[in-house]
């Protein structure tokens, strides 16, 4: 492992931090309740944006809309200046989404789960997977069936994906739930590291973020 | 803390652009492998459709007639009906587990063409639930006194037809994966697509036992296979996107 990567920016970054993700005029209604209307925001490279709001305020819905999993909305979304609808493939290649349902199959081992997750973007070697698991505190758990892990450990398996993915934008929905104190610290460090290398993070959490990097907040409560 | 930062820098290497075809194929293969692995670990997925096929075929001599002269006339249809029912029973496995644990969303958010991802799931599903039915069918047909001339036709028509049943069935599953209890509505969506396969396949086997020409039957089954192979995964992918909403 060379040290040459540690200082250079991981993702190409123009001098004025570009706006990666932009939303304009977002409107969403559910069950006759308007969740948000005329919502405008942008997320730049090197930024960590926390979406806040009380339960039911539409945080998860907003994240799913941004990823394209939810299509009942009005408004425009842009990735690197291009409307996402015009070029979904580029957007998806730069996106990593971890939702409420963490996407870990209980019957498979941690390694088998991560092999598949990685392959969806670009395959990783078993050694990479071992390193990723070690970084989230699951060294030695690679070949344990996920059903035999605690919820917090399964969450960590899901988080190992962050280390294996080349994605520039991380969209995380309540990633801190079920994590213990050391898990929380590990995740906070991962977020800070990603952001410092020119990536961007959009996260919803009720947890008080304590990260060594610039943090913006978007509050959905009116 | 600085150590952790250094470690994270090294794992995700410089963003390189692998050739699109290599990525798609490896994602296809990885999805296929994963589904087969899951099925191997959950033995029930392998055994249930097969057991069901066996049980339903055995019910015909018990419930309809045990007279060999009459059984031999209904053997073709009985085996085909049983295969259709076994296929429908096994459809539940296709997207349900992935929908519930969040893997389906990950699949839908992959930059790879969804056609190949869904096709990989369809192929693994057929290998687990369709191919065993094809392989077991001669044995069960023997139980129903199927005429000797018809065995090859039975196996070949099932070989062509069971993938079509899986592919069309997947569309119905994709449309209903988000619903709670869906037995009846799944049947209503899937049967109009799969009954033609049953009709053609059973007719082919019956005609084989009578020595009639089979060209048209094989042509139709082949055409249905080509049609379902090229279009069904696209329809399933679109249905999945709606279901996940």
C-alpha cells in the first residue's frame, strides 16, 4: 500500500467546487399531504449535507426521489449540470444509496454479499473485501453468514460497501441506526474522508453528527 | 483517526472506467452466481417445485382414472399441467426476498442495463425450478403410461416451454412484489400469458404419440421462447421500478 494517494484529491475537482447534485422546484404529495413544495437545493463536491426533519416529514421520500426510486414528484433534478432524466447511466455510476432496508441478504456470508454489491459497479477482489471489512471493524467476519450477526454487525457489512464503491455521491438513509459507539465513529470518519477527497454525502439521521468536515443542514420541517 | 483516513483512501482505487461490456457481463455473472448460491443454501427452493410436480402428477391416476388405456391419453396434458402449476408455485421466490431485504433497490440502482440483471435472475430461477422439472418429466410420464414415441417430444417441449413460463411469470411477480397477499392476482396476470404455452406443448406431445407432424408446434414454442427472452425481462424491469416506488 503506497502513500501516494493520501494527499491527492481522489476525485477530480475544479477550483470552485462544482455543484454535483441540484434540485429545482421539487414537489411531492403523499396521502393528501404535501411533503415539500418548491424545494431547491444543491450539493457540491466536498460537502456533507444532513437532511433533517421530524418523523414523517419526507426525508426518506426525498432521498428516494433523488435516487430515482420514487417517481411521484414534480420538479427537476440535475447531476453535474445535466438533467438526470437525460443521462441516468452516468448518474447511477456515480451514486451509492444505502436505504432503510440495508440490502444485505441474511443467507449469504458477508463476503458473498459484498462480492455481489461490488460487481454491480465494478468487481473487487477478495482482498479488497477483507480490507473493507477490517476497516469497519468486522475483521474475521468475512465468511460468517449474516443471519448469525447482530443487527449492528449487519449494518457494518452494508457500510463496507462504501469502501468498495467508486461512487462519488453517497446517499445514506439513517445509516447510524443499530451502530454502537465505535461503529458511529467509524462511519463519521468514513464520511469525512469521502468528503475530503472530493466526494459528496447526503445523509438523514437523528444522530448528532460530529464530523471533522464542513456540514450543512437542510431542514424539511416548515 | 489519521490512520483510518489513510486506510479508506487506499481501498477504493482511482475511479477508472472499465469497458462497459466487461462490467455488464461480470455483473450478469455475479447476479447469476448469487442467486444460485442462495438457492443452494435454501434447499427448499430446489425441492418444493419438484415435490409439487411429483405430487400433482401422482394425483391424476388417483383422482381421474387408473385405467392405463385412459391414462395414456391424458398423460401429455397431465404432465404439462403439473409443470405449469409447479412453475407458478416457484415464482414466489423470484423477487420477494430481494424486495424485502433491500437488494432489489440495489439492483435497480446499478448502472448496468436492467435487462441483463433481470435476465440473470430469470436464468437462475429456471435452472433451479424449471430444469429439474424437465429432467424428472420422463419418469413421471412413465407413471402415466405415456406412449413411447412421445418421450423425446415431452422433454423437448418442456425444455422450450419452461423458460417461457418462468420469463412470463416473472412479469407478474414483478408487478405484484410490493403487494401483501397476491396469490390470486398473480394467477390472473400470469395465466393468460402461460396458458398458450401449455396448450401448444401438450398438443405437441399428444400429436407425437399419434405420429402426427410436429413442425408447427416446435416453431410456435421456439417463437414464444425468442419473444419472451427478448421482451419479458424488459417488462419485468419496468414493473420492478413501479413496484419499488
